[in-house]
């Protein structure tokens, strides 16, 4: 029944196209913050740095949603 939805999600609940976009955003933000983020394992990264990256990702996603709701393109 739900298999034919246009934005079908995976078992993890994530839209497959969004996974790569979020990953790209993560690396872009880490670069902007001057944080060296490696492909693959980053478990040796301090939690403060990981938190900065995640926090800025949330901030940017909220800004994008607000722009989309207002009809503004920037």
C-alpha cells in the first residue's frame, strides 16, 4: 500500500535522497567551522565539535524551512 509513495522512506525512516544531501551538508558545515571531518569513522572527535556541526545543521535546516514556508528564495 505505501510502497508506491513518491517520497518512500527506508527502514531507518530516512528518505534515500535526503541522506546524501544531509551528509554533504555535514561536511560543508564542518569545513566552514574549520573542523577536520573524515570520511568514515569520526569517533575520536570531541563531542563539542560534533555538537557544533549538528547544531549548525539544525539551524540551517530551520532557516531553509522558514524560507520555504514564506515563499522566499535565497
